[in-house]
C-alpha cells in the first residue's frame, strides 16, 4: 500500500504516519525528518536544507526528489510506504508519478488531514520533538510521562527551530501557495480522501483506518 499524507504544517501528518506505519508494517518516509537528521549530522545536504527550513521556505525540488527516489530503493519499501511531507509541489508530484509509472506502479491514497489555519500556530508552539529519536509530542494534547523527557528513548525534548510563530505563519503561506494545489492534482487522479484533523488523534487515526481497511 502506497499512501501520501497531505495537510498543512502541524496538521498531524507525522503523528498519523507513525501510527499507520506501525499498523500496516510499511515505512514512514518523512522528508522533513530526513533533512533534520542531516542537519544534526552536519552533512552538506543538511547545511543547504537548513537555510531554507529556518525561513519556513521549501527546500529546492532537485534536492528533494533524488533523495526520495533513492530511499525507495531500500528493501523495506517493497510492500509500500507512507509519504509524509513529500510531494510538496506539483513538480515533485510529477516526478513521483513518472518514477512510479516507469516501475508499473501507482499511489493508492492521498489522505488529506484538514486543520484550519487558526488551530495551527497554537499546536506548533506546544509541539516538542526528541533530540534522540525524533518522536513528537505536544505539551497539552500528547504529553510525555516525565516533563521534557522522551518516553521512547529518555533523551531531551526541544522546540523545533521552525516552530516559532513568525516562521509558522510563513510555512502556512508557502503551504497554501505551493502544496495545497496537490489536493486538486490527486483529486483528479481520484485518490484523495479527507479526514477531520481537529479531533482527538486516536479518532483521526480510526478515520484513516476506516478508509484504508484493516
Ligand atoms: P516537515 O517536517 O514536513 O514539516 P511540515 O509539513 O511543516 O509539518 P510538520 O512536521 O510541522 O507537521 P505535521 O503535520 O507532521 O504535524 P505533527 O504530527 O508533528 O518539513 C519541515 C521543512 O522541511 C519544510 O518547511 C521545508 O523547508 C522542508 N521540507 C520537507 N519536505 C520537503 C519537500 N518535499 N520539499 C521541499 N521542502 C521540504 O503534529 C503537530 C503537533 O500537533 C504535535 O505537537 C502533535 O502532538 C499535535 N497533534 C497532532 N495531531 C493532533 C490532534 N489530532 N489533536 C491535537 N494535537 C495534535
Ligand atoms: Mg511532521
């Protein structure tokens, strides 16, 4: 099964993708997570990506597409995958379609997690990410057992650099300009399914499972 998670920054794509990956036994591929891992390791890709990410801008398509295509070659992608944060522009979606068509494959679903802009800034300022394993929490909606410490690996939690309110507003603008058109793009392909992302995260998950099947 091949799934794309669509939705604004902070809609809960990563939260849901992690739960779905576990349920269906397919990998969760987040381009944002890949970039953040590269930034942490100080790679050339990480240095380039950081310049854009800190401003809330998109990393150029050419840096993203090859990275994802390369990831698809790994053995764990044979049964499918969940894409989170990719594609994010029409050229990225076209590159993905072309690569899939060449392999005689296609995407099965694009799940659009809908959350209005008003809710987003509030959500982001409460998000905390683990410096060790990248697990994501929320101080109010999904708190850790011990404040500031990751439940999974015991490392420290931080606020993401791009979760400052002014950067979040920029990310939202970029989302509406460049990523939202993908809802139409995949709508034409007949694979978009909408879910309400404002309800409890377990209810969002159940709604997605209803669409994908047990
Ligand atoms: P990326 O990491 O993909 O960020 P994003 O799309 O802005 O999305 P987020 O990760 O911020 O939000 P999310 O939807 O995953 O929400 P989450 O589950 O964490 O990208 C970062 C940057 O990298 C981009 O700005 C760009 O520069 C670059 N980049 C990445 N991919 C790219 C690409 N393909 N092309 C070009 N550039 C690229 O949830 C948010 C918070 O809400 C959490 O605290 C969570 O606990 C909480 N929450 C989740 N669900 C609920 C709920 N139902 N109720 C209450 N709280 C909830
Ligand atoms: Mg995410």
